C-alpha cells in the first residue's frame, strides 16, 4: 500500500522539479538580456556611424588672374603704322626695299626725282625771296630820303615776308633738283609697297607702309578683338600673352601689356578692339601673323583651390577642410577669379588643414573622414 502511494507521487514530484528549474532559467535569461543589449549598443552605434573616404590637397594664397581670350593680328594697329609719301609730284627712280624687310631709322627706302614743275616752283621761290629783299632795301633807302611813303615801305616789307614764307614751304617739302634718297623715319618692318620703280606718284599718295615691330615704344603693335562683355574687365597695363595660331607657332608665346582699350564695338567684327604693346624683336611673330592672346584680368591674391573643391547650395559656395580630429569642416567661400581648373576664392580657410577635392559631395559638416588610402586626415 505504501509502495503504491510512493510510486504514484514520483511523477508529480519530478514534474514540479522540472517546472521550478525552467522558471529559474527563464528569470536568469530575463535579467541577463538587458545587460547584453546595453553592452552591444555602443558597438552598434559605432558601426552605424558613416566614415567617408576623401582625397585632400594643400591650399595656399597666391596671385591669380582671370584670363580673357582674344584673337588678332601682329602690327595691325593704325597707331603703329607709318605711311611714307611725298608732298610733291615725283618719279620713283629706284626702290631699295621690299615687303617684309626689317629696316632701321635712316635706312634708304627709295630714290625719287622731283617733277620738273616742282623743281621750278622751288627755284622760283628762291628767286622771289631775293627780289623781294632787294625791293625792300631800295624802298627803305627811298623812305629814309623822304622819297617814298610809309605805305610803300609797308608793302615792300609784306612782299618780302610773303616770299620768305613761300620759300620756307618749298624747303619743307624737300624738293630738290636731281635724285633724292628717301630714308626710313623710324625702326620697323616694311609692311606694304604700293609703288614700283618708274612710277610717278602724286603728292600725298602712299608709297610704302612701315610697321613698328621693335616694341620699344608705348604704341600698340598688336591689335586684338574681345567680346564686348569682357571688355569692361580689361585695363591698360594688363598682362597679355600671345600664342601663335599656326602649327609651327602653337607652342610659342611672348608676353606684353595692354596699351589701349576701345570704347565702341567694331561694326564689322562685332568685337571691341584692344591694342597691345608686345616686344616682338627676335621672335617668330612677324607683321601679319595671326595670333590668339590671353589677357590677365582681375589680378589679385586669393586662396587658390581646384575647381572640384568648390560646391554650391542654397547658402552659397563652400568647401570642406579636414580638422586635426579627422572631421569635415564646412567653410563658406566667395569665388573671385576663375582660371581654367582653378578658382581664386576668399574665405576663412586654414592653410594647415587639407582641402577636400574628392568625396566632398558625400560630406556633411562634422562627419568623420579618412583618406582613400585608409589613413585618417
């Protein structure tokens, strides 16, 4: 009887023990879970925080200018051309130069022979002076003897003055009998010859043109054309860099300065004329060479940054620099100059901090960064 009762209670005791053990384990799990979650939270937050890979460059302040592109021709400025002509009718006896030839001041250009009528007029002017002076002396003698009136003496003086002025005009023209050598009035290059040997030229007719090619004076020896919108930024004294347009001059350049800026738009080219003074001696830029030019405008000292570093949004232009704590720092900038793939900007930049040039589109102010190679910057 007792054995039967014990056998009946054993299953119940075992079930109760199992229940108590399960309850104990469950309670232990409930208390351990919050602790484990608390320990895992910082690791999860650290894993979720973004780290952007970027590339940086050093930044510095330096002088930079905004180039304006222009096109033109060497020695095409009217202010740099000298037209050689004669004030009297003459015949070209001999032409001693040819187009493209470089000449110095005083170099013989051609030989002329004045028209006989012009020589006669010069001779008559000399004779008229001699006659008028003699008449004045005779009238003065008669006046001193009270044999001539004051009016007669005044007329004789006027005739002598008129004859002297006529002779001076003839002398100024340079008329002389026989052959006369005409020399170059200044250094330059013979740009065009419009008369040939044996031709008879009229007074004032162009015989040849000289283009000043030495660049020793302040006159423009290169005439360029720029867009009207760019003309306002160009001023006398701005640096000009000439480049050849031909294949042989593609890598050749020479520097000069702006001499003058036109105040109107040329009706044919629809461009504004800009004259430049460029030393062209001993260069391949001979008169008539077509060139392109870069005119340095808005020169100044700014932070020089790559174009890729500058971003824009509703708040304006900005760049990112990397702090010593490897954080991205947004810096507002103002673009002052654009020069190819470089900008000249103003703003509170720090020369000791790297400037982000790649990966900046993904950045926000305060973000953690590292270089593309994995080394934090």
